[in-house]
C-alpha cells in the first residue's frame, strides 16, 4: 500500500510541471499496434508485450515468455508509411524490452514565402525505446528511455533529436471481487535542436490506466480507460472495449473483437499548436484478431480499421508471437 501511495504522489507532483501538447515527437502518439489502435491507444491494451513501452514500461512484466511483434499501416494515401516492431525477453523477475517505430511521409509540397512551388520533399521520424520491468506477485515497476530523431530531405533544414524517460507502475487488484488492473505512467521528454534545449516538445504527461476483465466460461469481456493529464489538467480520455471467444481450451485458440476511441490524434508535425487540437477529429476504430497456439508458440494476427474518417484514415495489421 505504501508503494502504491508513493507512486501516486510522484505522479501528482509530476503532471503539475508537464509540458503542453505541441512540438516535435508527435509521431509517438500513433498507435504501435492494431490492437492498441482499436482499443483507443489505452495503456493496458498491450500488456505483457514489447509494445507496452509506448504506454507504460511496467506492463512489460507479468510475463515469463519471450515475445515479438511487427506492425504496419495498410493504406498509404497521404499520411505516409508507419512501422513498429519490438522484442521482449524475460530474465527471472526482470523483463527487458526494445521497441522501434518509424514514420516516413513523402511527396510533401514545398512553397517559398511568395507561394511559389519549389518541389516535393519528405520527412522521416524514428523512435527507439528500451525499457525494463521488475514484477513481484501482483505488482510491476518499470522504467524506459527513448531516443527520437526527425529528418527532412530539404537542404538547410534543422535536424532534431530528443530524449525521454518513462517511469511506470502497474497493480492487479480485486475491487468487490471484480478484477481491476491499475497503472500509472510518468513521461518526460526533452528536445535538442541546434545544440539548444527546447521546451516545445511532446509527449510529457501523466497517464492513469484502468482495465477490468470479466470471464464467462469461453467468453470474456474487458473495458479499458485512460485518463491523460498535462499542465495540471485532463487533456485526453481514451477508452476501448474488447471481447474474446475461446474456440479451443486445449490450444488456447480464440477470436477477438475490439472497439475504441482515442481523444487527440497528431500527425508528424513540428509546428502544431494548441489551438489546432480541437480541429483534429476524434477517432473511432474497429478491430478483429485471432490467436492460435501451435506447440510452444502462440501466433496472433490483429487488424484495425478506422471507421470515423474518410480522408484522415490509417489502418493497421499486426503479427505477434509468444515463445
């Protein structure tokens, strides 16, 4: 109880000084997997997976198996190509993970100050996250470090680099006999532009994540909710709902349905302002998934489809393996 209170106090003090939602690094807010996308980018949507590094490093815990995932978008109309992959390896009570994400946007039109067309250019954002967790009984603690790099193909364009650290805590509880997973994550980032420290950077935030699981023989149901705070105020509410139907109890085969919404959605941008946030549409996503266990290997395939927008659409497919 004392440890849980300590994490809560640190979280409360931290979000008072968190930065605003603007600046370099917005691409990290893109979902790392199809399941996470369909469940509203919620913290516990990818628990016990290397993709957890994008939300809470403590969720690397609670697993005794090595796992790998690879994710890509299936449509490339305007918002570029996005890929993400990661690896999780357990060592006794310590789990170590690495995750990589990349967003490449090409054929961006370039105009000078007189609105004269100067040709096209491209941008590439790369993020690398390395983290570890320690779990004991029903609690897990985690820490991760991030490196982010943004490059434009234009000449005489600034190259930006950024660094970040996340500290997380997750606890599995029972409230009135109802299972409830509670997680806290503190995220703080710093940008280095032309050898100067910039405060215009995302994401620096505190997230409270909740998940409950209800089992009904071969059917299970789980609601998810994330409350994200920045500058001492609630900035985003993300939520999701998942339903699983187990086809075979012996090989753990199952089919899944996911549905959720994430609050704000930022594309690759170094100049986005607070005033623009309300103009970015909220996103509803629907996903399906399947899991099959063959021997000691569990294979999962998930697909996410955006159902709320026609133009600002990005769909994902993810393949993951547990050894």
